[in-house]
C-alpha cells in the first residue's frame, strides 16, 4: 500500500522582506512510497531534499499538487488533521533537537507516546529501552538534553523519533554525527522499522548507510525548475 | 469532532478605532492556539472578547458546554456566563496579582475557586489545594503564606493552580510568561505543556514571544491592525511564513 503518494508537487518561496523575490524551488514532483520501502532522497545541495521532507511533514506549504499520507492530503488538510497525522502516523527525526530547556531526556523521548495516551510508566520503559540501545548513559537521562554534545542530542532525537512505531518515518541525516557503534544501532533501528512495514523517506549523505538500509534512491535534481538537469 | 470553541466573524470597535474584526476560527479539545502580533494588533482585545470581559459589536463565540452542547456565549445571561467563567473556563493574567487575591493565603486562593462551585468540606478543600500547589511545584509548607511573600514565578504558578483546580476545559492566557526570568519561563512552559497533555485542556495564549508559542502552541494566528493576517500550524507559520507581516515578524527575532 502506498503510504506516501505525491503528485505534481511544487514549491515557491516569496520573500516579501527582500524585494519580493520569488524563488521556485520545485516543480511537478511525483513520488510514491509503499509500506516497507526506504527511499533515499539524493541530489546536490539545493535540490530540495530538506524542502520535500518538510513539505511531507506539513512544515512547509506547497504551491500546488497533492501529497497524501495514509490517504490524507497534507496540502489541503486542516491543521487539526495534520496534528493528528503527526501524532499517530508520521514521525520526523530532524537534525536539530528543539525542546523546553529543563525537561529531562527520558521525558523528551517518552513524550510522543504520552501524547498518544500511553501510560507514563510504559512510555518511560520504552524510552529507557531506546536510550540504552543508543548507548546514552543512564546518568544523563534525568538531565535536559540542551547541554548535551551534538552526537548525544542526535541520539535523543532518534530515540524520540522511534519511540512510537509510526507507519511513516522521515529521517534527515540520522547518522550524521554518530560514532561507528551508534551508527550501526541507528541503521538497525531503521531496518527494523522498514521490516515492520514503515514507509521511510530519508536524506543520507553517508553512502554506505544508504546502501545498507535504502531500497531505492530518488534524485530530486530533475524537479528543480529552470535549471539544466 | 465538535470544536470546543467556534468563533465566527467577531468584531470589536472602540469608537472609530477597530479593536479586532473578521476573526473566525475553531479550537478543538486538547489544542493550544497561540495569538501573536505587536502591541496594538488587537490580540488582547480579541482574548477579552472571547473570555467575556468585553462585549463584541458583532459575531458569535460558540462554546461546547458540558450540559447543553454548543451554545453562543454572547447570547447567554450574565449569571450563566459567570458560572462558565468559574467552572469550564479559566483566565491566566499576565500579572499574577490581577488573577490572585493578594491578602488571602495561597491555599485560600486555590480553595476559593472550589468554594465558588459549591465545595464546602474544609478538609477536602484544603487537601485539594495542597495537591494543586504540589502540581505547580509550590512547597506544601507555603500553603498558609500570602502570595505577597512569593516570587513572581511562584505567583504565576499559584495563579495557574487557582485557575485549574476546578478542572476547566478552556484556559485563556494573556502573556503567561511575560515579565518572568527565562529560567522560570522554561519551568512554567513545561508545567503548562504537561497540564495540557494530561488534562486534555484547550488553551488560547496571547503573547508576543515567538519562542513561547513554538514550544506551547499547536496552532498560531498572526494579527495585525485588528485582523488575522495568517493562520496555520505553529511551526509552519514560523518556518514558512506567507504574509509579508509574518515574514517581517519572524525575521526580526534576534538569534541567540
């Protein structure tokens, strides 16, 4: 079943504060991702990889086209519906951790489960399991991740993204600042998610990682308007 | 799903001056809506119209009441509206002293709202007050102290306890973290987020602080000159703003 169905998607930025510059960044992009697939977005810098990820998550608005996630068109859905999609269906591991400063790491990771109504103890158990797998020392769990190193923050972000078993997962460079041991753990988590039937779209600059977990690559350069392919 | 609050074409003028106009939106249970805009953009006027502190010239404010389902608050009798203000609604003021009784003990401040909805058993009221002081992280030993002896952050948390003790379903907040130290703000945001999640609260939060809405609000309305110029998911409005004014607002924030 196609969990992600994108048709003729386009994106334009209009910068009103900078002389009303209009920048077309994507035209007529179509892509289908089935359950159990892991698609790597490729293309040079500026090809629109992050832009597409953000559009799928409802963070950027589309200028045209449709983008259905498990049947709901994110382009036309109400905020209420997109919030529900994000809670139940679609997880996003970004490169940056954005949290309320004093919330303990374990609660940051458990939060997506609490939002779904999972009892606190069960949500914390799952968070503890993931943090253990990602080799984050237990003495750090009660601390806020705001002061952690880049690699530690990234592992917190990944644990949070994998806490609930989303049917759709968006991964923005999930292995970027990890050591080989943790990189292998993350690749295992991604493979396991795919095998349980998640539809995954990701940006992986790490070619080996890409080869190991992805079932397909899609070069976005073809969808950049007005430029030679 | 029935919206908890449905606002339709609300308008409030002060003589020839427009306070807010053409405001329409739905708020669903468990959702937090942020309203941002510069001073004078009409956000506080709007909040006061919604909460029944001001009477709008036009429009409807339909609230899904527990007993009778959706009803236009503006068409209710004054006693009915006041009852709503004591039970299902709560209002957290920017200045805690506007929402607290400063010459009454902390426990009394929380208990008073319970008594207003019929609680009479002293022990039960005191126990519930103590429970709520704990939830907002005020030491139980301070229950008999007056809020005048509290710090600004503690006063704000006490105001929140006083408001939430009757288990309202909709909370109006006017700059709830304004004037507090950043460290205290973070603590308050965490508290509010937990309460929203655990109690299924809906809230409307007026603020000029974009960092606060990013962490607290699911949805965002941007106001300028009394009108809503942009609305959407909070992160979408902040990361991909469409209206020239929103773009200006977002690009004007100093990066830390």
